[in-house]
């Protein structure tokens, strides 16, 4: 076994998209990630058994402040939202000093992602889609089957893939989203959204379903999905920014995703809370 596993490395476990501990989406962050092999990173991510584990490393792009490697229990992701915000939170808390006075630049598999403070939270600029547009009839049928709804109950569906492989499905209401019971097997990563009535505290309810180890799992709060949902729903005029999305309700969480736009970007933000702080032997 590699000698790198004998080092003590700074470690945090962060709850993202919440300002109340244990109500958002947990993230494991190895702050001193340099020197670990891909296999060692993957093994540790498998052991934490969280939706994602990140490793912060020295950047390879001179424009970046740090590089993040993002692993699920079984594979590496080029980009994910709650690991972006949670990693930036941990990096800043560990003493990271950004090169720019007004934002952090994170290097990851999709390139450079800007993260900036917005009032008392952090927000990332939604990256461009790697795949967009309509799905074919067979894929629509599979989406409906996986969600266990009729195809006629899906008001709109598109590819909204910014790295993880998301398909977005819009249902008639937030209530319809909360009622979804995804079947235990499936192959698609599906983000479901439905609008709340005007005047509600939250604009939309979001749920995220993805295949994991032969079954379909639900993610508590999902930054990458909310980023691409925002781009889709804003572009199509179905929603207007700024708004707050709710996610995790069915799982007993209270994730809150804050979306706003400027002249150039869609910004996806949320609070982060450090729940565990110390070191790990890797």
C-alpha cells in the first residue's frame, strides 16, 4: 500500500445548502489532497459512503485558486454543485486566499468555475451545458416509467447535462413532485421540478433521482441539477429570478437553493455549515 496513506490530512465534513446543521447535503472534504492517487481517492470516497467526497489540490491552471477532485462512492465527476460550494467553504475556512478580491476560481473536470460571496452565502456561476435539447420518445417513456407517472403528466422534458448527466422533467406542481415515487431500478439521472403557487416562500420544489449500485437513489440537495434547471426554466420563461428552490423535503431535509442572475451568468448559491473538523489518515 502506498505510503501516502500514512499521512494526517486536514478534513472537514460540511452540510451544504442549509444554515441549520444536518438539514442539507453532507460533503466530505479532504483539504490536503495532493499526493493521493486516483485509486486512493476513490477508495476513501467509497468508504465515506456519502453522495460525494472531494479532494482539494494545487491547481494546474494558473488562473485557479485550487483544484477539486469530486468522487462519488463509485466514480469521479467532472462537476457537481454542492461539492463546489462545500469545498470552497472548507478551503476558505482552512485559510485559503483567493487571487481575486471578489471571487474564488475553482478548477475541476469541466474547467474553471467562479464562486463568489453573496451576502452571507456562497454562489457559483452555472457552467454551460454539455448536452441540451429535446429527448427522444424512448427516453421520455423511460423517464415516465422511472418516475412512475404518465407521459402526459410531464409538461416538459429536456437534456440539461452540465456534467453528471441530468435530464430535467417539469411536472404540473410542487405537490406533484412531492408525490413522485421513483421505481427501484432505472438508468437515467432525472431532475424533477414543479412550481409552487405565486406568493409561496419557495418558487419550485426539486427532487433528484440517479442510479446507484443497481437501484435508484434520491439526492438530498443538488447544486448541479439546480444550476441546469435554472438555465432551462429561466430561458423558457417558466420561472423568474431571483428565486429560492426547495429540495430534500421528502427525505426530511430542508435544502434551500438561492438563484439569481446578472448580465452574464446564472448564480446558484447556498449556505454551508461545518459539522466535523479535524484530520484523517490517508
